[in-house]
C-alpha cells in the first residue's frame, strides 16, 4: 500500500494554507501594504524584514493606538506568522502565533491562532502538540476556517493512529465545498486504516467520482481511483479494479501508475491482449519513469503469453537497449552529482525565476543528474531540504552584497566628514553669536510682558512715555535739580515754567494712557510673531546643524558590529550550505543508485527474455515451416 | 492563498506516489539541518533589520526623507505596464512591472517605487502611468500634485484606478 498517514495528512495543511493574509479595502499603513507586496510575490524574507520592523516600532510606542498599523495589527500579527511559515521558519511562526494566543484577543481571533499553531505542529510531525492546540479552540470559530479546523483535527487523529475518531470527524465534512475530493479521499483512507475495508472501498469509490473543479481536487480524485484500483486488484476483483483505474486521467500525475496497474489487472484476469493497450501506451512515455521502465518488460511479456514471440523478442531487445542507455545515463548523473553539477544547476538564477522551477530542472541542458530525480524532488523532505539550500544561497548572496555596502557607507561617511568638518567651526561661532542675540531679545520681550501685566493692576503712565518724552522728563529733572537751591524771582519763574511743562507731559501721559497701553499690547503681539519666526529659524538651524553631525558621526560602532555579524553569519551560511548540499547530493545519489539497481535487474531480465523469446520465435517458425 | 494551496496540494499528491522511505534514514539529519537553517535565517533577518535602520538613518534622514508608494484601486484589473515619477521636474523613478509584481498590486500590495531626499517646504510631484485597460485600450495618464515636506519622513501614497471605477485615475494621499 503506497501511502503513509503523514503524507496524506499533508492535504490538511495544504487546505488550511488557503487562508492568506487578510487585506481590508482601506489600507491605512503603507509599510504593511509593502510587506504584503513582497509576500504576494513569494519574497518572504523581504516581507518579514518590513513587517518585523513595523511591528517592532508599533510595540515600542507609548500610544500605539495612534499608529497607522493599529488598524491592521490583528492581520499583521497573523501575517507575520504566515510569512514565517512560508519562509519555513516554524519555530518563529509558532512563537508569533503563541503571542497572539496569549494576548488579550476575542474568542474568534484566539481560535484562529490556535488553529494556526496546530497546523504548524502538525507540519512538524508533532501531532500530540497539534491536538493540544486544537483543544484550545472553544466558542466562536471564524466561518471561513471551520471546515479547515475539523479537517486538520481528522488528520491529527490519523497521525495519532485514532482512525475511528478521524472517521467520525471526516464523515461530517463530506459536503464541504472547499475540501471537495480531499475529505472524501481521507475518509476512505481512515476507514481502511481502521480495518473497515469494505466501507473503505465504497468510500474510495465515491471519492473517485466526485465532481472535481480545480486541479487539486481532480488530482486527488485520480489518487482515489488509483488506490481503489490497487485495493480491488489485491482483492482479485479485477473487473472493478479495471473500471476504477480507467477513471484516472491519462494526463494526470497518477496516469503512469494507473496504466501499469490496469495492465496487470487485465493480465491477472487472463486478458493478455487487453493488457497490451495500457502497456503499449505507457511504453511510449518518458523512459525515466519507473512505471514506464516496468512497462517495457511487461508489454513483451503479454505478447509472449499470446505466443507472438517474434514481436516479444523485438520488444525485449528494445527494452534491453533502453535499460543499457538508461544505466549509462544514471551513471553519468551520479558522476555529475559527485562533481557538484547538481547543486550548481539548482542555484541557476534563470531556473528560480519560474514558479515551476522543479519541473524545469528536467529540461536543463547539461544536467543529466536531474532526469531521474523528479520524484525525489517532489518528496516533502527532499523538497524542504532543497528549498533550504536555495534559501541559504539567497542569504549568502544578500550577506555578500551587504559586505560591499559597508565600504560604500564608509566612503559616504568619510566624504561627509571631509565636507563638514572645516565648515563647522565658523558655523558654530556664528551660531553662538546668533544664539546669544536671540536669547537677549527673548529676555527683553519677557521683561516687557511682565511690566505690561503689572500695569493691569497698578497703572504706570510714565512707563508708556515715548523716548522723546522720557528725554524731556529727564532734562526737566536735571533743570529742577540745578534750580533747587535758588530763590531769586527769575529762577522762581523758571521753576513754574518747568512745572507747567511737566504738568502738560503728565496730562498727556495720563489722558493717553489707555490708548498707549493698548498700542503697547499690539506691539508686543507683533513682537511675538517676529520672535516665533526667529525661533523657527533657530530650530531649523539647530536641526540642520545636528543633521550635519549625524550624517557622519556615530556610525563606527554599528558598522563595525554589523560587519562582524555579517561575517559570522556568512561563515555559518557557508558551513550550512556545504552540509545541506552534501546531504542533498547523498540522498540524490542514493536514489539514483536505487534506480540503477532496479534498471540492472530489468536489464538482466530483458537479456534473458530476449534470448528466450528468440528461441521460442525460432522454434515457432521452424514448427510452422515443418507443418 | 489558493495558488499556494493548489501547488502544495499537487506536490503532496505527487509525493504520495513515491516509494515509502525514498529519503529514509537521512530524514533525521535533514530535520537537524532544517533547525539550523531556521536559526541562521533568524540571525540574518535580525541583521537586515539593524542594517535597514542604519541605512535609513544614513541615506534618508527623517528631516529630508520622502518615499513614494504605488497601489492599485481596490479590485482594479488594469494592466499596469510602467510608472514614472518626477519630483520638482526631475525624474526620480521609472519602473516597469513584471507579471508577479502586477499580480501583487492587484491583490492589495503596495510598492515603494522611490525613496529619496528633499528639503522641507512645498514640492511638486508628477506621476505618469502607462498600461492597458481590461478592454484592451491604452491607458496613459499624467497627474501633477503639490506636497508639503515637514521635518518628519514624508510618505506619498499614489493610488491608480481605471476610468470605469469612477475614481480619479491618479490620486495621492498622505500617510
């Protein structure tokens, strides 16, 4: 039985990944939108870099509710976990989602977080932890994930060997539109694992006839038919096995297996001629496929059973030639991998631009090592390891680029220092002079304001005298002082005249007091405007002066620290790439050696069969001539 | 993300057809390496964050920083080919979109098309757009707007819309 629960359970994860980052119609935070822009292109490193920075700033604010990210904070907290998951950083994704779970959020959000956490545990082959996370789901569950939660629960039960529980959950999902094909198929498998073979066959029969609308559902329907056909074949129910296998599409990923098994079903039922139809079709397909290679031997076997030994001998001869060529090809692939060509091919930039790059690997010129690795490339563990290798290469390229940018930064800083350093002493001297003048004027203004405020309660007309009036008053005072001791009539007359002048001035000051007081306030307000403009210029000058300094001072320590961190990370990436690459090569070579072994067996069988068939053909011909 | 779902689902279906244990005993070793790869990714992300802050401080200090972002109006299906940005009459950005980038914009992503420096005060920004409308007609528009640069970083969000949406073809907003 070519299946294992952990693999089947992957469908649940796939289904739940359908929930992408939520985006409202009214985006309020451009940086969040920018993170989504990168994520939608599959650039998860860049997306994480943006979103991490945004979230870091948001959580560092005293009043985050006034930040534009606040409108999207729920989505952002989830998305960062999703991005990490897509970037294959399960540990961090788990932490991000646990943070949401432990936060003060409503039941729907908490339940979605628990679901996502369960999904991560499940993907990491930790079904026990996944079940624990699922058990935290209580109360409102967002409608769009309801089915996914239950589907995941069923898959977790299957991973834990609780097939009866899985059957119960999956039975409730048979009408789920989003899980069309998957829920039906997994129920069939759960029943089978639960020992309910007949019910499993009936269920797989239903799964094999679902009304599938998208590629995923159609493929799983093919898979259901293939599994059902195999089951029925093993139960010696060849006719129904044939019917089921016939339902598998001829252009789907399971068609080669289905054609091969359909042929064997016919052979088992004694219909050798009918077995030739699928096998001949299969024998004409891509020869690196294991089913095709088997068909190269199976088809002449059927001819020999039909006593068409001449045809069988020719086909065995063709098979022998093909196996010999393929063995050479596999040997060349192994040699090529050992020389490092496989890893070189993987990191070719033009290949990685294509979303179907794994498929395109097959068409790479001068890369024979990839011909036999398609199945291996598609396996989950190998695919993850491969993606990790590519991620490491991406990190390596970034780190190398950063190393060179430090030199550029230092150049910029050096140039700025050369430019500003000679200018700043003069600027600072002028600045200090200006600064003292500004402070003096501001102090004078404060003094005037205080006086005017005091005059509101204790009027002082003399304080509002004009400069000329103050000069006249002072002059009058000096004359009065000189005349103080004189008592002749002429001087007495002068004193009276002075008193009259003083009286006139006092009269004017007293009668014009209110007007002058209002005018003084107006002048003070006008002064305020001037001082405000002056203060603004002053602050601008301060900022510009600071900016000049900040443009080249204070970078030495962070650049040195970053240089060190980048160098350390690069060394770590290089080490890991070597190990990861070695691992990929080892696994690839093992796979090729397994294929080589199988090809060797086929070659031996073909060699024997070709001789045997020629003998039989010759005997048959002789017998016909004699008759 | 339906596309991811489908791709992964198909990959897994494919995987189901593999002989069990194709990777076999190497699985544990792969897992161990995977843990280490996750750690180094975390380290590099942290470096990227610190480097980003340093770069911003050094190259785009907040008192002169200006950034221009491009977004498509909600559900707009126009095919955006290129965007050109001029600030105070000087061309500062000319961007030609790939299919993936256009798709990301249609899904609601926002692209930072330009980051640079201007002095505080009033400035003019001119946005020129070239593309095709869903019906196949050419779409060429230019819009000119004034914006005020203060002492804080200036973010200019440009939203592009097809004529049939009833929204302005080019609109800018402050963030």
